């Protein structure tokens, strides 16, 4: 029986290319590379949505929070062996006015959802993946600077330890994407192809550690 992995994330899970916003091909996205690295014994399910946050509906971009869709997504994709939650960078936008600690604490609600959603015979493990840092020169892109405000790079660096603490609280896995992937300076937010490849290799190692 194949092991099923749900990758639940934002634009860097969707595979948004830096700058123009087009989508990387499947064999360039970290999720697609992950499927290749893991092989036929696994099914990797991509569920990335540009602009997705952990908890907050976006009043400007009209995007729903990740939590809103999490229940139906998990139910429709079950049974699952592992859920990778890769969210948080969009929460840093000043319009939401939340601290890195509060962003991480909000992930607790995802674990609460898993207590109630039908899981069809398997209880999936969960891995929290903190995002790659916003590029330190993101402010050179005027649009990104306007969207993310001041000190976005510094604030993004605070997410990993907070995520790790939540993961320990729920006995979940944890991966710091910033150790393997860097935002492209073209827009300061999205990963280039090389970062997708490095991240996929790190995730594959963690997946084997968690579910064999």
C-alpha cells in the first residue's frame, strides 16, 4: 500500500516562480522532486495556494485562511500517512498584525482539526515546516516592501524556533526550510529552482525518518 503525503502550503508549495509569478513545472517544484526521490511507494499530494495564511482571511487579496480549507482537504485526501504544513510567510504581512509567536501558536488549531476529521483508518503524522526567510534585500522590490512592511526579513527569522516549540508540544516533526532554501532576491519571497531541489532532498530525508 502506498504511503500518502499531503503537502499543505502557500505559493512556495504551489511552485510560484520569483518575479513573474508563473508556475514552475512539476519536475522543478519541491513537491514534484519529492515524489521522484521517494519513488513509487509514495503518493505526494500538492496542495499549495498562493497567499494562503495559517488562520487569517485576507481582506485585500480575498483569499481564505489555510484553516478554512484544511478539514475538507484532509477528509477528501484521506487516508493519509503524513501531513506537511508549510505556511506562515504570508502571515507576516502587517495587515494581519500578528507576531511570529502568535503565528506559530495558531498552528495548534490544525492539530485540533485532526481530532474531528474522518481519517479513514489511518492517523497521519504531522510535520511543521517553517518557511525560508524573506530575502534581506526584499525592500528593493517596492511592491513586496509595500506588502510586507518594515523588518520583514528579521521577523521571518523568528518563525523557526517558534514552530519547533509547537511541533515538540504536539510530538510532531519539524523542518526549518531556511536551512536549505533561500528566497530569490528578484521578489524576496519565492524560491528559485535550486532551492526547490535542496528543500525536496531535505524533506525526503525527514519523510523517511518519520514514516519509513
